[in-house]
C-alpha cells in the first residue's frame, strides 16, 4: 500500500482554503456556541456539510472537548462514493488541512487491520470522501495545543451484526481517556432530489415535520441502544447518512467497560421547507459523557 499525504480536496469549495480565514470562522462559531463546564466529553456526533450550512452546529459539539486529555482521535464517517459492506482504513501518512497536517496513527491502524475486518481505501477514494475531511479543521483547531494522531475510519453499509462486530473491536478503545471519538453524520435529507418526501400535516409545516422526525431519531440515539435506533431507521427510513457510524458507536458503548450517556445539544436545518418543491438537510450536535 503506497504512502501519501491526503490533500484537503474540499477546501476552497465546502470550506475556506485560507488558514487564517478558516481559523477566524471557527473561532467565531466557537465563541457563539454554548458550553457546559467540567463535562468530561469522550465523543461527539456532528455534521459534515459545507461550513456555511453547518459550521455553527459543529461548534456546539467541538466546544465541549477538553483537549488536555486527548492524544488520539478516532474519526468515523459514512462512505458517499464507494459501496462497501465493511469499514475501510486510510493508509495515508497524514491528513493535510489548511491549518496544518494531522498524522495518522500507524500503530492503531495496523492493529485494526490485523483483525481481518477492515479493508484499505486507495488515495482516490480517500480524497473523494467529504464526511471525514469536513471534521479535520475543527479537530485540528480543538486540539491545536496537543500532539495527537488520527484514526480515520470510513464506515460502509453495515448489517446489524457487522455494526456490533465493529463495536466490539472499537469499544475497548473508549475505556482509554486519551482516545476521543468523532462520529460524522448529517440528519434528514428531505426533498425530491433526495427521493425522500414524507410529510404529516398534523406536525405543522414541512420543516416542523422534519424536525419532529429528526428529534425522534435523536431520542432513539440518546437511549444508547443500537437496536432502538435501527428500529427507528427501519420504521421512518429517515435519510440520516451517518446511521451506520452511529450504529457502530452505539455498539461500542455496549462493549466498553465504562457506561456513557448521549445528549444532543443543538439542531438546525439548511433551510425551512414549506412546499414539496423545497429541500433541506438537517444537522445536529451531540456529546457522549461517562456516567459517574
């Protein structure tokens, strides 16, 4: 497997390419985000769309991170371009961002590879995917005072059994407070261009129905029970693109020694749908904290 530094292929389109401008944007969103002091956050769920749509939502998750403990970040995101029924590892040496390079943790990557459960992504696949890349500037900014490494994992279309198998492999890493987990997911993609247009007028305008449905999904995730969330997806078919990374994470919680709770902190939509010709994508920020 050839070595390479993954380029920030979506910089200049999905987010700012200039490092100083990007830093100022992130700092402004972080300053405006709410934070609860002294919460030992171990993982976050946050979106991966263009920053003009969801950068402010991401801040509500990233502002909760205490960088003093973290030396390794596991980043799990869905695959948008390649169909696979596995999880895929990057064999890059580093991921480049406009703010600086983030080294890949070769030791953990090799250990995960040794399980036989992970495939490898080539450079083209790596650089085409945005669900991982959109988190990198925020990760770099949040941990800029630390030396840390990254374990990027692209999560394919997994069965319930596969989600549990990966959760069992990754769960023990959650017991080490030096490890931090970022779960990348947008919420409902509503509109004819997404081929998803359910609507119940009893909930009010379309955008209110979308929020109602998303919040039911957030409630399912907050149970920390993977089967509850999977049943919700099967019932609603809600187009939550990171449903499999979320499913893996919920199974991780089950297979770690420590117990955790998940709380959603913020929710927004790219626009408010009023007619069937409209479309929107929803975004939510959540944190996972240990139960004392």
